[in-house]
C-alpha cells in the first residue's frame, strides 16, 4: 500500500459509514466489510482490480448486495468504477 492510503483509510471509512446510515443494517454492515476488503486488496494507488463475481465470492455476499454498496459509494463520490476496476476518488 502507498504511504497515503493508511492516512486516508480512516477518513474513507467514516465517509462510507455516513453513506450507509440510512440503509438497512445488513447493507451498512456489508458496506463496512467492503471498505475493509477494498483496503486489504487494492493497489498502492487505491485501485482494486477484481470483478464483482470475484468480490462476492471472496466476501460471501450476494451480487445484488455488492452492487447496492458500490452504487451508494459511487453516488457519494467515494469510489469510481470503470472497465472492471474500482478506485478511490480521493
């Protein structure tokens, strides 16, 4: 991981939790799990090169649940998705 990622990880986690405050409890929990998964598996530039199928399999959550999490994070401009990658906007 790059030097800057640990310094912004807490900020991103806090912003993500705020995004999921109005969601169902299971979505909020899975959102927290996804953010932790993201930081464990992303590159030093804050990019995750995994398909949704790989992520759902490794995290053991539903496709629909993961897509809802990603859409929420993307709408709040915490992440972006393009051509099979997920990256931090910050």
